[in-house]
C-alpha cells in the first residue's frame, strides 16, 4: 500500500508541475499557491512542508528562477496565513479577503525576489504589472473558493451516503 501511495504522490507532483507550467505561461496565474493555501490546514505539518520544499525546488528548476525563490515567497505567505488564521476565523467570508491578500502578495513578491536573487537589485515596483496581478489574484480566489466548497461538500456528514470517495 505504501508503494502505491508513493507512486500516486509522484504522479500527482508531475501533474501539478504540468498544470503550474501551463497555467502560468498561458493564463498568468499560479496553481501552486492555490494548492498551498488549500492544503495548509488539511495536511499534517511534516508532510506539508516536505512536499512544499521539494515542489518549490523542482518548480524553481523548471521555471529557470533562482533556487529557493518560490520557497522564500511561499514561506512568507504561509507565515502570513498562520497570522491571519489567528485574527480572521477560517469559516467566515472574510477568510477569502485574507486569501486574496496572500495570493496578491505572492504575485507581487515573486518577481521582486527573483530580481533580488538574480541581479542583486531591487526592481521598480511601479513597473510591475499590478493590474495583471490583481486580476490573477481574483481568479485564484475564485478557484480557491470552488475547491473549498467542493471539499466541504464531499466531507459533509449529512451527504455521506450520496458521495463516497474510498
């Protein structure tokens, strides 16, 4: 059973890597940050951070960014997520506002960190496509809301006899 779970995990990592590359190049939004925020409270800490480190390093290699850029930005986003989890309840509608802010910060900080790690210079913030980041953040929050709604629907105890995922 452990071998099957390991193979399934490897296949899912490659699938997520394909989706990340495709959606980032074609639609300019990241599936990786949506998955990270969605899985933050659902996985135990050790497997979550292990997969986060491994996938971040693989993603940096595939995207030709400096090694550790995604990890640094996502670590900052996860720390802010934990901070917001203390202030804003996870079941409220204001949670989506905090998720929007986290995803927007991810999109803004990633080019800044890339520029700092590659050339050592701080980029012009006004030259960044902030409107594109804003629109991508709205799309990402909508996808996050759909994932969140789907997982609540599947895990609902009243509807357990209608859908079973074993």
